[in-house]
C-alpha cells in the first residue's frame, strides 16, 4: 500500500515537471518553514484595586471577567484590605502589565518597594483615575511615571464630554472608541510632561482638560486616563479603550475577541 501511494505521488510530481529529488532537498534545506508560529503565552495582567470612592473592586472584578472571557488573558486582582494592606504584590514580579486603580493608600515597607520597583522599571503600566494619587506616601508616581499633573478636580454635576484629539484619531488605543459623556467629575491635569501624547480631552462648561494620554518611560510604555467612574466601566467604548491600551503598552496586537461582547 505504501509503495502504491509513493508511486502515485511520483507520477503526480513528474506530471508537474518537478524532479522528486528537488522536493526532498527543499524540505531538508528549510526545516520548520511553513509551520504556524507558536502562539504567545496568555497575557498576564496584575490589577491593583484600592479606590473605595469609585468602587474599584467591583469595576475591576467585572473587567477581569470581561477580559478573560474574550481574550487570551489571565488576571490577578489584588484587593485593598483593612489597614491599607494590599496582599499578593509578589504577582508584580511575573506579570506582563500592571493596572493601578488605588486612591491615597499608605502601604509601606517591602510592599511599597515592590510597587515602586515595578513602576520605575520601564515595564508596561496603566493608571486609572485615582492612580494619579494612588499612594499618599508616593505622590511622585503621578509626575515621574504617568507624566501627569493632578491638581484636584472640578465639582460634580455637569457631565464630562469626551473628545478625540484630531492628531491622535489614528492611534491604536482609539481603535473602535466612540466618544461619550462620562458621569465622573473632570480632573484638573493641565501641564502634563512634554513627552506625553494626549489622546482624549474632557470638557465641561468653561473648562477643557486632558483625560487620556500615553508616555514613553525608560524604554517602556505607559497609559493613563482620568476616566474610571463606575458608569464608565459599563460603557463598551470605555472597555474598548482600556483593552486597546493593555495590548498597546505590552506591544501585542489585540486579537479578535473569542466571545462576542
């Protein structure tokens, strides 16, 4: 049977005018060529949650499910505990990207050092809303890493109208993003670092501020947004923005969702 199949194959190749020996030599000269490239390992995301005012535990927990159901992503969600503890920070050592959504925490000792080592290493980093003042005993994170200039916020009440900067409309992070109005109060952030690239601004009557930007940092990529109100996490456009940012800072192409939203 094997000889019959081989003979048939030889006749087929001969009919094409290709010597059988050339086919064999081609296989030997290019081992592995033509094989599908090995897929990358799942993207490992470490989420630091500690913004009680904005219900970061609920928002990030729902977002964790959103990511893991749709993409090849695994998430470690570290939640703020009593007395400003943030257990599990060892996960920063092995993650591909960290997301910070804390507010005025005062972790100290080795826990704070773990956060500082990660954020100042040039590794992929994302900050959400109160991350600009995420650690009361390390407020320098805002200017030194995110490139921000947080100076409190305007009063609550008027919705924040989101706009895309014309020069940023083709940025990968904005792919599929549609402007909307956010319930969150507008943060005062004018005066960013010169090496930031503003993607979105937010407006209320009489005031416009940058609300989402990127920054190169020690060879890596950083993304920050002052959006992050609980209602933002219910908006598909915001989830798209945040997901695009995760893949952009890690320099990976965002795959098509495995499950439709």
